[in-house]
C-alpha cells in the first residue's frame, strides 16, 4: 500500500508510539483489504467508553491507556494516549446514571463508563453517546471521508448524507482518531458506490413500520450489496430512512442505498447505477411484506407484554413528540414498562418542550446513551417485549432470551396501556 | 486432498477441525464472546461453539461491533483457531486482524462448499492455501443441529 511521507513518519514514530501503533494497524488493515492507499479523514465516530468484561480486565491491568491500546489500536505495548488528532465522537455505549436502579445492569459498569468519559473527553473525544450522531450535530458534508462505526449510522451517512464511510470497527476508528487516516477502499471509492440491485416497492411505503419492514426485506435480499429503491414511495422523513437503513444493515450488511429523486447521489434511476444498464427489478409485494412481518413476529407466543422499547435507532425530537402526544393523559399498565431511548442532547430539548414530562406522567421513561440490546439489560423480570423497531426486535430477544413483538407505534402504546399485545399487520 | 487457493491476510499456519457456516455470521447479537457460541436463534449454527475451530464462513453481517466481538473472543480465550472467508468486508477483515488468528480470504473454489464441518483442515495463511487433510468420518455426526436438517432439505 502506498504511504505518503507524512504517513511513513507517523509509522516510524515521529509523532509518538500511540500514533505509530495506529499507523501500524492501518497498514495491516489496508493491506489486508487490498487498499491502494489511505485517505484523510476529519470525522471519526467510534467507541472507547462502552464497558465490557474484556475492557474492565484491561482497565484493571493498566488503566484506560491499556484499554485503548489493546482494543482501539490492537497494540499490547504500554503507551501513552495523546489527544485525538481529528474530531472524534463517542457513539452509543452502556446505560448511564439515568438508568440506575431500573435494571440489574451493574452499577460498577455505570461508574466505569463515567470514568472513561472523563479520560477520553480530556483527550478530545466528543461524548455524543448515541447511535445517531447525525441527529445531534455531527453531519458530515457531501463526499467527506469519514471513519464511522455503527451500521445504522454508516448506512445513513453514505446514503442520506452522501458522505463516505465504510463500516469501521473499534480498532480502525481508534487508529483513525490518532492519525486522521483510513484505508481508501470500499465506499470511499466513487465506482464502488453505484447500485447493484433494483428493488421496487409494490406496496405503499408510508410510515415508520413500512420502511422498517421493507428495509429488513431489502437487507435479506442484497446482503452486502447496494440496492436502488423505486416504486410506491411516499416522501420519507428522517425517522423513516433511519429505520429503513438500520433494518437493511440488520438483515444484511447494507452500507449504501439510493432512492432516485430523494438521496443525493441518485438524481435519476440511471445515475444510481452509474450509467450501467439498470438491472431487472425485484418487486416487494404484499406476500413479501407479510412474510417479513411474520419473520419479525415469530419470536412471540405470550401476548402479556411487560416491556415496550421505543427509540431504536435513538428517537428524534419529532418521534418523542409523537410518543408524548399518544401517552398524554394516559396511564401505562402497572405490569408494563415503557422506555424511549434518545440522545441526551435531544432529551434536553424534549424536557424543554414538555415531551419528557408527558411520557413520564404516563409512567414511561426517557433514557439516553444506550439501549437494552447494547447494555444487555431490560427491566428485571422481562419475559415479553414489544417494539416498533425491526432492528431491536431482531437483536434483543436473541440477546436476552425473551419473546418479542414488532408493530406500529400505536400498537406499542396500546400494549403499554393495556399490557396486552394486539398487533396485526394492517391491510 | 482438496486444496483452496486464496490470499493470506493474517499470517500463520495451523491445523484444526473445521466448523462450516453457509450463512454469514453476526458479531453483536450473533455470538457470545464469553462462550464462543453462535447465539442468533435463526442461524444454522445456533448454539454451536466456534472456539478453537477453523471457522469457515461466507463473511460478516450486521453491526459494526463485529470486529470488537471477535477481538473479545481472543481476550476471553474463546477465539477460533483460524478463519476462512470469501466476502470481503471491513468488518470481517478488521475482525480477523484483531482476533490475531491465521486467516485466508478470497479462496477458489468456494470453501463453504468444499469443506465440511468436522474435516481436519490446514490453514497456511503465509501462502494463502487451505487444505482438507482428512475428511470427517460421518459428516452428519459433527454438524450442528440445523446443519443436519439442511442435508435433509
């Protein structure tokens, strides 16, 4: 792989041992990928603070420097960690103190994470603490090279914002944060961004649930490829595209899609395929829609729901308003918990706008930083959960060994109030 | 002897028993690093351990936590002995690097078709060669529960 003189100098230790370790990892990674070179990035979204058993052990052995060296740089040496070279943010991590006492999530993990926040924010890491950095101020410009983790953020970054990132990991984002470099490979290369599959919605895509189910179908069909979406599309909002992308990256590994006329790199259907012949379209019809719904709901038997999870990916302010409006003046069933996950910055706006109060008066909670799947924790005794998120219903039942239901926001709110799941697929 | 030619991306030479997945593997929500088991209920290898096996699979899917979860298997002592996969993604490539096990990618013919669970396999990542040294005696016996169903389908 070609290295500039500056990159060679970083590799050779001119900027210290942590930067040298970072460059060493990027070289191993870039060569394994078959990248021709690295590219410059000034926008890194990674994870350093999330507690895990492996991390806790490393911190006991050598503090956060040890944890960062091993986990974020793949380096076993005892090195000092300097300030991040380029703007870097922390994505979602474990539960924060707002969830204290609500689950059996260990208090020691909350303390450990707080300690990590102090250590890494002193080194220039912005603690956004969300899977949706683009909702709270990290909005890359078109064509900007980024080094992001979090599959749902990666697909949003590439597809909706038209910036360029691969689906990075903890080590590659750690190395990028100290060098401002990432392999020029995959989605960074313009030719690799054109569509490969043409999928047409034969049923109306109107609303959050429909976009999530469609995303789950698309991800399953194309796996790691690049779908172009046409058909019966009603203008999606941020939440619809957030849910759609998250679902494509759950059922498959989609990192970029195009919707002609809506997403920035697809002014037309032909442009989405880069001038190559447009492939024959695969139609998502009523039968496919029903099959996805049944797949997402095949993890539920009992209709006695004891936990409703909303805000996966983290809820926008608009979504909090919708939830608050439905819960205003209502009371959640005594045997049911309702949580909404959102970034802390949006939580503050929801507090000011009265949405948090409306949700809390009904008995719900607005929580930040994490989600039950990330923290592997739900309210104690949860046996049956329900959610409006295709991603969360895919992951959480597997992670916690519980039953799960997937439906609309209205069905989730109804289940919260009645304690009973009555969801069914609308005709 | 069946041989597969590809490209070594993490150096080293090891022999071991193959565990073959025909489906992509998810890291976050897909494996438990503490036990080295596949935990995705719908997966063909659900509840099967890859620990100390030659893990032969198409590639990675799902969350960007993939590399971190496989790195955790190294740190917790449940890592596979080697990896062989064909679909190149940043997730799987970075995962192989931080798991620090010999890894060969982009093999022909397709190793998930030519290697069976239980086969004794040599992974030479220095030269990018994967070789089946000894076939499993009864392929069905060492497969995961869903793997057997697949044969009957």
